[in-house]
C-alpha cells in the first residue's frame, strides 16, 4: 500500500507538469490560428477590420464569455461538464435586478449590492451542482442539464417570463459601456482580471494542482489523501460563482436579463474551452487557451459580417475548427502514448 | 511531424472556407452611375424569416432604384445578445446608413447610439427602441391598429361572443406589445367578449402549442385566439389541432408567411392580418437616402395592413399581401 501511495503522488505531480507543457503547445497553435484568421480579414477589409473600434467591439463581445470560460475550464479539467451556466447567469441576473429594483437608486451602492447578490446566487447553484455530482454521485451531465432547466424555470417564475430592465444607470454607463481609459472597455478589464486570477489559480496554486490531479486520476488523488469530493464541489462552486458574476455583467451590457438569449451560451463556452486545448477527458487544459478559443467564433462572426458573408457560415466554420482542433489533439496524444513521437516522450506510459 | 501536417491542413481548410464564403457572399452589390453610391447596411431582426426576407426584397428594389449599395445581415434568433455583435461589426465596416429592426427596446439603445456617434444615419424599421430620436426615421406598421383589426376579424368570425386569448411572443418587443394591447383594448371594450389575457410563447412554436392546448383544457369554450406573430401562430395552429378544435376556435394570425398561408388554405387559421414589410423596407431606404443627401426626413411613418382570408387569398391584392420566401 505504501508503494502505491508513493506512486500516486508522483503521478499527480508529473501529470500536472505534462499537462502544462501540452497545453502551452496547443494554446500556441490556436493563437496562430487566431492570428491567421485576423490577418485574412485584415487583408480583406484593411480599412475597417483592424480598427480600434472594431477590435474594441470584438474584445467587448468576448468578455462575458471569458468570465464563464474560466469556470468552465476548471470544470472540464476535472473531467466534468457544466451545462447550467447560461441559466445560472440568467437566474443571477434576474435576482440581482429584482434586488436593485427593490433598493432603488442609480448609484454604486445599489450596483455593488446587485453584484454581490448575483455572485451569491451563482455560488448557490454551483454548490448544488457540486454536491449532487460529488456526494450524490449523479453524473455531471445529468445534474447540470437539470439545473440548466430549473434555474431558467425559476428565473421565468420570478419574472413571469418578462425580461427585467432595471439596471442602475451607473452600472450601464460605467461598467457596460464605459471605458477605463481611452478605448479600453471596463467590461473587458473586469473580464481580464478574472482571467488573470483564473490563470494564477490554475497554474500557480495547490487548488489548480488538485484540479489537474482530480481530472487525470481521481483514484490516485484519493489514495494520497486528496479530498476529491470536496474539491469537485469547490470547482463547481467556482463555475457557478463566475456564472453569477457574468449575470451582473450581462445585465450591465444588455440592460436586460436576456431570459431567452442564453440557451446556446454553455455550448459556445464549451466549444471555446475545447478549441483552446482543454481535454474533455480531463487532466489537461489552460485558461489562456480557453480565452483564445473563445475569441475565434467572435472574430469569425465579425469578419463574416464585414465581408458580407451569410451569417450561417460562422457556425459551419466554428464547427469545423472545433472538430479539427480536437482531432489534432487526439492524434498527438495517441501517437505519444504509443511512444512513436520522440518529441512527446514525456507522455509515455500514462497511468490512465 | 504528422501532427504538423494535420494542423496545417486544418489551417488551410479554414482559410479555404473563409475565402469560399467570401466569394459566395459578395454577389448582388452593383452600384449605379447616378449620384453618389451610398453604402447602406440592413440588419434584420432575424435571418431566414419570410417577413424580413420580404422587407429585404423591398429594400433591395428601392436601393436599385436609388442607385445605392445594400448589404443584409441578421442574427439567427430574434435576440439582442446575438444582434449586438452583428451591429457592432456593421458599424465597424463604416456604412453611410444602417436600417435596423432592433430586437429589444432597451438592449439595442446603446449599440444604436454608437452607430450615430460614428456618424452613421440610422433608420429603424419594424421595431423600435425606447428613445427613437437616435434614428432619422422610424418606419413600422401601426401595430395597435393591427391588433384592433384582429379583434374585428374575431368579431366577424364569432359574432356570438365568448372567451378570447392572445398568444404573444415575449414582453418588451415594441411591435408585438402594441398588437397585444390593441387587441386587448378592443376586446375589453366589447361586453360580449371575455378577454383571457396574453400568454407568451418566447417565439417558440412548440411552446405556443403547449400553451394553447393547456388553455383549451382550462377553457374549452374559447372562441378566438389572436396569435400576434409568425411563430406563435404556427404553434397555436398545432395546439388547436392537438385539442381537435379546428372548427370551434377561430385563429387570427398576424403576418402572412408561407406557413400561415398554408394554414389559411387548410382552414386551421381563419384570417391573417398581413403587414406590408416590402413597403417598410423601401420607405426605409428612401428615408436613409434623404438623410444622407441632407434633406428633411419623416420621424415616424406608419404603414397599413391587408386582411387576408380564404376568400381574397387568390385575388391580386391577396397575392401581393402574402410574404415572399425569396426575391
């Protein structure tokens, strides 16, 4: 038993470093892909695509997705999935809007209270997801499919299906559409802070290490004394918290709780996470890759609108990119596992 | 090394798709010799919908007559979260004017104000925003009048009176809100009818169907249902068919897309209140061009309706009122 435990510790640590090296490669490739796409559109529409206004718009439109993507990356690295984030976003936005409405006032006090309420709502749903998955052992897909439906249902019960529009003025003008300095949108700065915190949390802390450990080999983690269940609850709670936070940002940006508009959000975010090199099997991934992965669909849509391409093409191309990227990833992994590629010898003898 | 090849192939195929897509999309933009060739962008409320396609036909025909270039874009759902990024991309492409059907009265206000701030003339078509002064002109059907016309149609089809229901889209859309209100006001004013209120389908035919079948369970004696938009009407027809009440419940649909017309022919829907989207589109282009030339514009234009029934469907007026699936 003692030897097994020692081996387990080893696995956990090397898996994490393997993961980090692997994700750097993948993230780099995606970054190249993004750069190539932007160059193509830049050449096609030199006077309009690479303008400050346009880049600002692209960054702004990616911001809310990025906040959601951070949480989703953690969840997927553990080998799980969270389909509920879109509904949790709506629910949190609705409860926050109701709270701010009840408080009245258009100032920062009301806005901050709304943000706190939204985060608490998200955290609550996240804890529920995590508890059902880790302790009640219901598959993540089923639990979050359930909360996807339930959270949206509650939001519609509270509002009678009626979108709320009572965001305080300061929230809309300063956060939703304001700039920190020059042309740098506040919304994006907030998202960038969340992303940086996510990167540090994932790659530089014990919490991140445990996340990789749970995803690459939960049993090994358990044997070295890692409380896998508790960690899973924490990870889903984090995803929920960020979805709640995204709820207040969404309210600031759209001045509406967008009850009908978030049904595809979880799928878009999961696609971004997968394009960014996070393995849906768990154990491998990065927040940076996710952010780059989320930019690709937004850039494509923007570029297609500007080149006057039918909007439906965006979905086709995003689908193709998603499959191609995951295929490349898979190919590399199986090759490495067979020991065929000397460049990836560090992958040899994976203990999965 | 295998990995490298695959990756390059992936990049290459992406590029191919992009260029192929560019090639297929850049057709249909011809500039006339007369006057300055203004660039106008038309943003639909949702793409692939007969109402907006018919409007696009009106826009293109008028643009050709005026000698201006028009490009058309639309979100995949009638939703501000999808329309906002499209509008931003269009603004960045610097057209001279934008014709837009806003998908939310408040969410689209700021993004449209951004267009104005960038020196672009904005014309609101069909729907509007809370402060329409950002636009040089707002062109729409007189929706409240349309709702009233729908109630008149119910009255004609069910003169004995009874319970009436409205199946709406979702609250906050200026046009459908006005239609629902126009119908509600007219229904409440008539003592022979009991107004059961409005139920929202969220623009989902399946949801409209389940709402209507549930409503018919609760009140089997409903005599008329006003479905205030395309998808609601489709779903309402399904719901009534599910309950087996095809002949007892009179359905008044708003709009005259191919599906409604088929429902009208089948006898599932008894009347359609057709808007004039092509007129909205061509008026929109006229106002935009006037604004660009520095002439005075009309702040608000209301277009009318055609009531289409089985009787007048095949007449010239009926045929002209029906929406097109393509120009």
